[in-house]
C-alpha cells in the first residue's frame, strides 16, 4: 500500500531542497495534499494485472456462439493519464483505443475504460500501458486477438528537456489477428 506519511516527509524535504520554507502559509499543507494526490493518481500500483482483471472481469455470454466469427468490439477515445517512470512527469491528453474479437463472451464496456484508467494509475511507460491493458483484456475475455492503440503527450518532452509542446507519442500493442490482418487494423484508425 502507498505510505502517505513517508510521502509527506519526502515532499517536505523536497521543498527544503528547492530552497523554500515548508512552514510558510502557502506550503504548510502541501506535503499532505501531495500525499493524498499520489494515493489517488498511483492507485493502480496497489494491484497486479491479474488483480485488475479480477476487479473488472465482468463478462456476458448470453447470445454468443463460440463458432460465430466476424465480430469485433472496439472502444475508442478512452481518456486516461499516467506518470512517466523516468521523470515522474505527467503523460496527458492520452486516448486509448481497445479492440478485441470476442471468444464466446464480451466484457462490459465500462470495464474496458476502468481497466485503462487503473493501468494508467502507475508509474509507467506508454508502451507498458498498452501491454498491460492487452494482458488484462486477454485474461478477462479469453481472446488472444486484442489490440491497444495509445496516443498522448508527455510533459517530460513538452515542459522540460527538448520542449516540443506539440509532440504526441503513438504506441500500438497488436496481438493475434490484429497483428496479421490489415482489415482488422482499420478499426484502430
């Protein structure tokens, strides 16, 4: 679990290291505020991919025949954010597209969005976010045919270092038929 007391102590130390006075009025409650924020934005660090799959693994089988083909489920423009593990900098304005071919069952649509949200709430790399979402979707749906497309901005690129404010990063995790069938890849555009 996240140790909020330790976060408070370290944030206080960072404020001192930055040359500010953590006891001045505007900063007195900052360590506690940051600890509360970290508990919220890093909530996904408390769970493994398997535990997230269990939390959001509600599926429906009614009306599905395993021998049917031609079904594709795609959910686009799922908002999420994360923090880069290299700089603890915000990855923002992120959108996910998650697609899969049902194998006799479907997952509730809100659960797809919740999986994306929880995976993002970790210190991450954008590439790993896509992999983690795909791993969880495969576990929940039983389908090896999964794709996750992510597009977003990284404040470690836009606000520091190279300072390229318009740069967007796109990553794709393609599995099963999504890797080999160009007609399925059209769903990701």
